[in-house]
C-alpha cells in the first residue's frame, strides 16, 4: 500500500468513525484547562455586557447624591453598594457592568476593521508576490515603525469629538499589521499547494482562488490572532479613555473611571479606580487564555 493510499484510507476511517477536524480541535481545546477557563471568563464578560441593564442595581449615570444625599459621595463598598460609589454618588458596580459593553463594542468593531484591512492586504501580498508583496510589506513596516499608541492618538486627535466610532476605526487603522503578516505568511505557504494549482488549471479568477480556496485553509491562524488581539485592543481603548480620548463623561468607561478615581487613591478611596482596573485585567486574561487555547487546538501538530 502506497503512502498516498494509506493516507486516504486513514482519512476514510476517520470519517466513518464520525471524526472531523472541528471535533478534534474541540477535544484538544477541552483538554486545555486554561483554555476552558478563558472560555468561561469570556462568556461571563459577554453575558455581563448583554444583561448589564438587568444586573446593574442602579442607573450607571444617575447621581445618587440627589436621592441619598452627600453620604452617597465616595461611599466605600458595602451591602448597598458592593463596589462603592464615586465622587458623584454613582454606583461603581453598575458602571463597571455597563463599561463591559463599551469595551466589548470597541474590541469587536476594531477587530472587524483590522480584519477588513489586514486580511485582503495580506492575501494579495502572499498570493501575488513580487511588486504587490514589496509595496504592502513596505506599508506594513512604515505603520509598524511608529509607536502604536501615538499613532492612534494622532488619528483620534484629528477629530474634535473623539466618539466611540472614531476610536475603533482609529485602532483598526493602525492595528491591522499583525493580521496582515499572519495572512501573508499563510498564503505564501499555501499558494503552491496542489489544490491551488488545480484551481489555476481550471482557469478560475484570482479573487475566487484567494477567497474560496486559500482563505478557508488559512483562517485558523487568523482567528487565533484576532482573538488574542481583542485583549490588547480593550487595553488600548482603556488607555485612550484614561488620556481623555474616546468615551466621554458620563459614559461608563473603565479607562475613564480609572482616570477619574486615581487622584482619590492617596486619600484612601481606592475603589473608584481599582474595580474597573480589575475588570480590565480579567478581560485581558480571558482573551489571552482563549487565544492560547485556540492556537493549541487548531494546530494540527498538537494531535495525539
């Protein structure tokens, strides 16, 4: 029995047994405890963002000093306010829950912008090569040479009103280089495979070969890179809000809450900054664990 025949026979046996690449990846993912922890953590963040209106005990922008008096200002954590209140009497827990919506919106939409720019450019560079590859690689190096946060600040500062839409577009415009590099490397490794040569022999147009034949085989590393980048994007958004860009008061943004509360930490009112900081740390760890787990699960070399 030749090697090719043996491989086909092994694949046929796996199909008959009901196995599939997706099922094998899920089994490898489940064996990774940190990956499962990351999945659970990510689900809790998503649920907290979706059901923030039902979970939050108070209106996140309502100043309770008008109903509870001065005692509501900078109240320490208690049974009534589990995470305390800020200078304006707003409930920290409610603002942290609603802040999850802001962070996830920025993370998801900025990642979409990143994919819309990075994947096509990386695909063209890796598939076409030559002058296309040289020009796109030069552009990647130019963008990569600038300090990331300064580049984002430069884009955001062009607009007088740095709304959330401006923030995620700005992050996406400068964060696409990593996705582009991953996509390019995958296309370079796949463009000379047999199924691509067969598509060429059939006379299929380049765009169809790229998006119908090569991209589905290169999607796994792209998904992993996008997932791991979510935590970084959320951190960047928090940093922008901390510097006064992005979400504006009284919007419940984690970075903005840290910025507003830092001056009171020396006076002992630590909760205003600490709890949103912990929320950021929790979210970044969740996506990091999830991304690492996906990378190991989708890597065929991890098969046993």
